[in-house]
C-alpha cells in the first residue's frame, strides 16, 4: 500500500470560498482551482500571503475537475 504524506506549508484565506478541484501547472508556477460557485481561480505558486489570484466566471455551478493540457496553454474544467 502506498501512502502519500502531505505537509501543509502555508494557508491562504480563500475568502469563504470553497475550492472544489485543484491542478498544479507542469512548471510548478501556477495553481488552478475550481470553486463551488462555478468560478476558476488562477493563483501564483508558491502561494503568498496575502494570496494573489484572478477569478474567472465560466460555470453556473460547482467545478468538479480542473486539468491542464500537456503544454499548459489550456485549462479544462
């Protein structure tokens, strides 16, 4: 059995928004997150305090999965 151990390095306030799905870019410099209200967040990674992100509206309900193309040019939700 493989176990994944995760260490929390930093917590950033998400302004009472529930993040429903998360994807890290292949370069490790951008983090993308879908939210329960249907928006997509694009965050600089590693995370800073206060957090820096852009919020894009694109769905009428929760985003259940976020993934990136192999070239990291496209984000799919």
